[in-house]
């Protein structure tokens, strides 16, 4: 049964998965494109690290985007069809949801793998000066964890009732609205900062906040 | 006629020597000269003031800056000057006296052909049409140029144009750390390991540095640097190199050294860049506190290391140690995923997954 669920989910998500995989492979190559000089001067090393740092921002963005997209796509056809297909199956809901969850994880695996392959290929092809080290494995681990948690969060929200989704969406919009009003009224209130605590320890998305340097000291 | 010449010659030989000036007389003459200088300055200031009034120019005095502007007293310029002066006085321990007699011209209006006759040697001018941050950075560049002018050519060449004031402290610390860690020259590597004598060599502060530095900065040394270190990449740069090597164009030697990045490194072949030199200069200013810059410029003929010691009030080793520790202490997060982050992420994942699976009914 898992194969059927995986196959149907793959059909819904083919294009995003291919696009994310290509991007995941390309970002490491982009990050080290300045590391091609045979005998770099110190200024070249600084420029290269700046490039690695700037492009490194793309890793968490891609992780969030891939996780949220596949998490949402896992449920959207079921939601549109009123869960008729799922209800026709002789399995409990938790089991069906588990199959959907696992299928999404399998589809995200090539994206994570592409980051690792791209990272290894990019750092092998580039001339890395002495004193600098490559971190393809560490960046891949951080990327995998980021994809995992963002996918699971999006999957949980997508599997919730419309009412729950409306409450979550409304709460986020309310925080933004309060922030805008506070700025307009000149009140020292920053609810967006409260919202952003999810990205700091021990928030669920804390893993996004670390260094994303493919090459560093 | 011959008789008159003979008499004059005899008088020159026999006449008693002119009495030497006493100390009191010398002081009196110095005081008179100072008085005359003050009078001339006042006269020039009055004339400049009249010219400015005729041209509807204003003068802003912020910290040590005397800013002449045609903006009618731009608030943005005043705020930028405040902020620039705070940086300059903090980073180089400059006092308002440091820019005495120097003016900065900030022009906001249309180009005026007569504007340039107000700008005298040592003054700085720039287009004032910029954001507050842009104005601050132009004022910092102007301050760097004026301070470098006072500090002398040796310091200016060592730290690069503008004494590196355009860089903030963290950028310089980061640069120092990267250059230390990635250094390929033995002195750079030893400096990275904490050998301060090696740091002095790498920063062109060793015992023979002044002689070599001076040497590298004469035209023949520039030609030698180009001959030994520069490989042209195309016919244009090859032609420039040939003109440099044949002695036809010293400008091309400079241009090659600048464009190839060789001149950006102290002395052309030292392991560390001129940005690191400005980091050391600023460390010395910080250690020296009030009056540090005045002590740096007190004797511009002394070796650079001695001048830095006078500036900081401590031996050059201590200055380098402080600079080294400052660079090593920059906050640099390690590239790893801590175990607690891994576990926390997995627990949150399980929690979200549990929420998704917990319900037994379809929604």
C-alpha cells in the first residue's frame, strides 16, 4: 500500500521535487564559484568567504520552502476530494496519515542527497586555501534536520481541520497586524519578535539559525 | 672702486661678530611670528567668510570638522558629521585640534566653476547629495585623508589611503583573523600561532622594515616589484608592464601594483594587508587613549614601531598582542550542529508528527 501512496504523491509533487533537487545541487556550486584561483591572495579569500556566507542563506530558505511545499502537497488532493479515497481504504486514519508522512519524507530524500553531492563536488572542484575547511557533511545534516522539522510542521497543519488552520493563520495575521499598528501608533511593542522565538533555542526551528558555511575557518 | 672693495673686505674680516640672540629675544621673535600668523589666519578667515557670504555658503562646526556647505545648513549633514566625528575620535583618539586649519567642503548645489578656488591644500571636498550613511562615509574618508596627511607619508602608505577609517572595527578583526589563519608565508603562520616577533615582521614592523619599505616605494623598487611579481594577462597589461619596466611610465608601475592587488599588501610582499596595519594603528590609539594621535605625529621621522609605541604608551609587542587577541576573540560560530540541536529538532519533529497522527477521525 505504501508504494501506491508514494506513487500518487510523486505524481502530485514531481515538478517541485525536481526543481528543489536541482537547486539543492546548484547552491553549493554557486557558493564556491570564487574559489577557483590557484594562488589566491588574502583579499580573494575574504571575497570567497563573503560569497560562501551570502549564498549560504539559500540553504535554510530552500529547506523551508521544500519542507512546507511537500508537507502541504501531501494532503491537498485528499482535502480537495473530501477524503473519499482515504475513507474507502480499510485502514485507520493514523496509519493512512503515517503512509502519507513517510511518502513525503522519501520524496524529500533526493533534495537532501543533492545538497550533499553538490557540496562534496563543489568543495572537491574548488581550490580551498590552507587554513580553511569544508563542511559539506555538516551543512547537509543541518539541511536535513531543517527540512524534516519544516516538513513535519507543514504536514501537521495541512492535516488539521479547516477551523484549526484558520485559527493558526488568523493568529499569525493578528500578530502582523498588531505589529503594523504598533509601528503606526509609535508604541514600543514588538509581537513579531515573540513570533520569531520559534527560531531560537529551544524553539522548533532553532536548527535554521546556525552557520550555513560550506567553507570556513 | 678697487679701494672700496678692499675696505669692505677689511671690514668683513675685522668687524666684530653680530651679537647672538638671547633666549628672551628669540621668545620675543617667536611670539611676534605667532602673532603675525594669527593675524594672517584671521585675515584669511575673514576673506573666506566674505567669499562664502557672497556665495551664500554656511560653515558647520561639529567636533573637529569645519564643514563649508552650500546646503543652507543641512540637518542630514550635521547628523552624519556628529556620527563620523564620534567614530574618528574613538578609533584614532583624535582631538578637534587634529584638523585645525583644515576644511571639508560639502557641495549640494549645481557644479560651480569657482568652488574649487576655496579648497586649499589639505582641504577635502565631496558631493553632498547622498544619504546620511553616504555622507558619514564621505566624512570618514575625508577625515582619514586629513589625518593621514598629518601622520605622514610612511603611515599613509602602511595603512592604505584614509588610515582604514572606512572599515568598522569588526570588519578589521574579521579580516585579521582570516589573513592569520590563511597565511601562507612563514611569518604569517608563526603570527597565527602567537609569535609576536613574527607578527611584527608580517606587519612590516620589524627592525629593518623602515629601510625596506622606503626602498620599495622608490621608482626603481616599484619596477623591480613589477618585474619579479607581475605576469600580464593580455596585450594591454603587457604593454603597461613594458612601459613600466623601460622606465617610460612610473604611473603604469603604480597602476599595475594597485590593480593586481600587490600594492594592497604592505610593502608589496608582506603576508598581511594594509587593512591589518590600520587595525594595529587603531589598537595603538585605543591603548594610548587621549592624545594618542598627537603622540603619533609628534616625530614623523622616527621608525614606525617607535611611533606606535609613543602613540600607545606601551611596547610594540604589547600593541601586537592586543591586536592579535582582539582578532582571535571575534565571535565566530563553529560550523557544526550541536547534539542538543539535533535532539531538540527530532523531538519537535516527533511532536508535530504526533499532532498530525493523533486524531482518529477524518476532518
